[in-house]
C-alpha cells in the first residue's frame, strides 16, 4: 500500500465517516439521543432519578428504581444536508429516513444492586455528494488522463460516507444509601459495516473496541444531581480498498486494490446535571455536556500485512460544550409531557473543515409524551427538530495535492436540519 491509498483512506475516515445507522444529529458526529425521553428532553436526563429513559444517560439512576424493567424502541431520523457551490445547489443523496435502536434493560438483584444492559447508536453520519457537487473535483477519476496529471486537481472528492456502529453497554449500579447511587460499566463498540467512498476509490471494513463508563446520582429532597463519564475508545478498522479507475492505477496515479487498517478515536463524554422538582407535577433540569473531540486529532493508516506506519492525518478538532434544559410535567397520574432545548457547539475548526461532516453549532428542540396504559406497560413518543447554523466556507488555502480538508476545493454554503421521531414501549416487572 503506497502513500496515496493511505491518504485516501485517512481522508475518508478523518472527514467524518462514523455512522450509527443514520446521520449526524449533534455537533461533530455524535448521536446522543438514547431514549424517547431523551428525545423529548433534548438529552437533559443526567440528574433524573425518576425516568427509565434516564438509564442510558446515567446508569446510576437504576439504583432509585425498585422494579426491573425493559424498554424497547427505535429512533427514526430524517436529515437534510445541502451545499451551494460554484456549480449550483446540491442536496446530499442519503436515505430519506433511517432507523437506529434504543434498548435498555434493568434487573433488580436485591435492595442494593442493579444490573443493566443498553444497546444504542451513540455516533452517526451519512452524507452522499454526487460527483460534480464540487466543480474542481468533477470527473477526476472517471476520465482517463495520461501523465503528467495536474497535481492541483483533487482525486479524493467525498461521495458516500456511511458506517453502522452500535454500543452494547453492560452496567452495574449500587445503591449506597437512600440518597446516593453509583454505577460502572463497559461500552462495547461494534462497527458492523463501513462504507467510505470518494472519487478515488472505495473502502469497506469493520471493527470493535472497548470503553468504560462511570456515573453517580445524588438525590436530596427536591434536588438531584448527576454526573456521567464515558471514556474515549479507539476502534480498529480493517477493510479493503478498491480503486475506481484501472487507467489511473496503471499509470501509478492512484493505488491498486489493497488491504488496509486504520484506528479511529471516538471522543470521551462528560455530563453534569442538576434537577429541581418545582412541584409534585413539574420539574426542570439543566445539563452541561463536554465532548472530547480533541481525541479526534490524528489518524494513522497502516499496511495490514506489514504493520508499517504509512500515513498520519491531522484533524485538530477541539473539545466542545452542549447546554441543555428539560422540563417534565405530570398532567395526570398516567400522562407526562416533556419539553427540551439544547445548544450544541461544534468541535470542527475552519482549518480542517470537511465536506463529509458539514458541521456547525446546532439548536435542538424537543417535545414528548409518556402514557401509562396499565399492568406495568407504558407507551412513549418523542419528537426533535435539529437546526444547524448555516456555514459559509471560503478557504484561503488552495488545494495543492494531499488532504482536501480545509482547502478551497470544498468552498460553499452548507445547510443542515433534521427531524427525529422516537417510539418506545416500556414494561416494568
């Protein structure tokens, strides 16, 4: 594997090809929506001791529930990405709607101990740009060009980026006393499939890795305070690269089919929250989330057979904050309404802007309802609208070969919004 295939693979992954059966809906490529309650409350659940939907955000909340439970649901995602370039207005050609799982089980072992298992999709992205979206890149692989080729014409235009990744999270919670619960567990990340395409070639692969999580929840009278931490993880992807042009392979301008491997660093996440019960029916929560996007700083591509370092790609993302507020209102004993708003900052700087992750600061608006239908069963529904601030990219860095991120080859006006719908069935035993 030569330097150009290493660069193509590193660029593909570095530019945001981390998908959770769907599209990116929070800043970066995070998909923090892990329950229907979380959708309605825009993820402000870290300090909530009452909601079963809080287990996915703070597993220590299991300690305040005296019964076992199972929550089965799905989140449906309808995104819209578009860009205005010199060639006109272009929409991403990804799926109109995609679905990701939301599963959470909690078992009461005894008065003090609980065991839980969650299945979620914590990161997400899918973008599909047609060839010609970025005019400087149009047709650069499909048209055979004899040497010498123009080094200023990129051959790495992002086209399709998709990765299916799930998090299996077994946890244990210990109820220290009537006010405090602690929890610890694992995050088992499974990259089921990866599709990372560009006008140079295609890369597909899979991989797994482990992280850990720690959390605490303290409740006193009308107040509760929560903290949850999920570690970073490095997922090793192994895959196959397939070039799109035999002619350019033959003249040595793009590499031949190869096996390759690359590590991708997923960020750590720290969540802190405070909740206050204004009345017996009404409660409000404020949360702060810090995401360690600085972990996503470099990607090293290696030959699968030799293990030799082939290429290092720099992203230089920054750690970012999210500010969340959630409101629950018990309309009647069997019906609860939920409302939320969040502001998520992007971690992606202008110097390394990517057309695969056309990211910017985002506003999240949520509403939801939970209805108890008797015999321990309840139905929950949540809706969220996500609107990213428009981002105008006008780079002063000309493309001169190599990494396309942050160069004028992907200049344009980027827009994104999305609709999320969550449906969940909860059974308490």
